C-alpha cells in the first residue's frame, strides 16, 4: 500500500505547477512534423518526466504512444524511450521523430519526382478513390509511392513516407483534416510533386533542428507496432522507470478515420485498425455495442501489463478526458481507478485537472467536446 507521505508527496509535486500552460506553443518543430488528433502538448510529458522519473537510466514508456510526444520529450533529456501503438501510421511518425537520418530526404524526394514519369505505375485499389482524389492526383501519388518503395534505407524510406503522408489531405478533395466534405480544389500533378518536395524539405529542417538543439544525446527510442492488450512484457526489452500515456477515450476520437486515406496510400489497413482500436466510435453504436465497462476491462489489462515491467515505487501517469456514450457523460478517471484496483499492484497517488486551450482541440467532434482533462498518477505497489 502506498504510504500517506508518498501520496502526499505526489500531490504536492502535481500541484506545484499550473498545468493549464496558458502560454503553451509547440516550440520544437519536431513535434509538428505530421498532423495528429488529440495529441497532448509536450509540456505535459516534459513536466511529468521532471517530477516523477527516478533519475536513473530507465526508460519512459508510453503504451499508447500516438505520434510520439512522450518519446520525444524523454529522449530530449537523454532518457531511453519506449512506445507501443496499434496504429501503423502512429508508429511510423514516432520512429521518424526519434531517428537520426544519415542524409537529408529532400534531394531524394527531388530524385523521385524527376523519375516519376519514366515507368508505368498501378493506381492502388482504394475505396471511393475517384470521389476523394482527382485522376491526375492519383497518378502523381502512385508515382511517388512507387519511388519511395525502391529506397533501400528503411529510415530514409520511412521519412519520405511521412513527407508524403503530410500532404495527402491537402491534395485530396477533402476540405480539411477535420471536415469530411468533398470540395473542388485546383490541384494538378505538378502541384503534388512540388508539395511533396517542400514537405521533405520541411522534414529535414525539423529533424536537423532537433538534433542541433533539442536532443542532448543520440536518441534511444524503440517503437513497437502491436496491440497493447496483447503484447508480452518481454517484448519491450527495456527497463521501465516511468509510464506516461493518454489512452484513447471511449467514443471520443477515431484515429483510424482521421488518417484513413493517408493509411490507404501508404499501404496500411485503416479498417483493421478500426476493429482493434480502443474507444473507436463504431464500437459503441453497433449491435451488442461496447460500454464503459469494456473500457475499464481494457485498461485493467493495460495495468496488468504495466505492472510486469514497472518496478515497485515507480509511477504511471495517465491523461484522460471525459466521454459521452449515448447521451451519458462517462467519468474516465473513475474508470481508470477501478481498472487499477482490479489489476492489483497499483494505487491512486494523485490527480490534477487542467483546461484544454480551444486551439489545441484537434478533430474535436461535437459528441466528444472536451474542455478539461485530468492527469492521474498511480503508484506501483507490492
């Protein structure tokens, strides 16, 4: 059982800061290399690491790593970082953010574009492709995908995929990242090539600036594409000293939908992701739909896994907001507490509520309007 003094110390540390971060703005370009919904601001994992990491060489672990904000903040202070995510695009973005490239990617993007018309390519079989992409845009994207595919350096290939993924919504008929309406855009084949090269150049700048200033030492990050509900603890291969994560809330965000056509163009399967994605809206509106009890059970599984890799006396920090399911407001903090209790070896150590700036509510659907979120800390006990 966690002692009263330990719990009090945790609460004191949490309340020593204004977690609203009214002046927050992503200062480091590396955090903004790719759009991602509902990501938390880097100040949150930055301060949680400062407050709760044991100060040794143990890893910071994010079992729902998303676009890698926690991982970047860990390696920025010289700590090993470990992330897991079911979303293959999230894993790709996180890897690129925490990998030093052997050469810039913009010259290779230019080479791909220069060779784009030399060989015939096959347009991939993507659902409703003609609705969302003009024929000339389809051809340009297919040529770029083919060119990226022949790159043999995996790290460079991954970076070029991120550069391409960044522009896909912009060259599509989709109005914006957060509005699923088809609109008429004047985009031609040359526009696609130009935007791709510019995206690669921007990526070079972001990565270079991170290694010139943000990362104090060579990053030691490992990102695993797996289902956190099924992953075996031994697959992590690192000693964990702190957990920081923001689990997907039930019926709040649909990450698979936000990235749907990016994933299709990169050869990924968004429908498979939807089936396994915790909290995805379709799970709560089908026959025999899920309820908040399913979320609690899923989080219990996560706590049990964390308990096998996190030593006694260390902390697991969760950032959660509310959910609305069939008109009922769901208290996800209480669900996390119940999950931790049922998993054993974890006790509630403290929490703090923060306001979310309106300009940070990326892809905030009306059924999931979130104005506040809670940072909840659990201690690993005997």
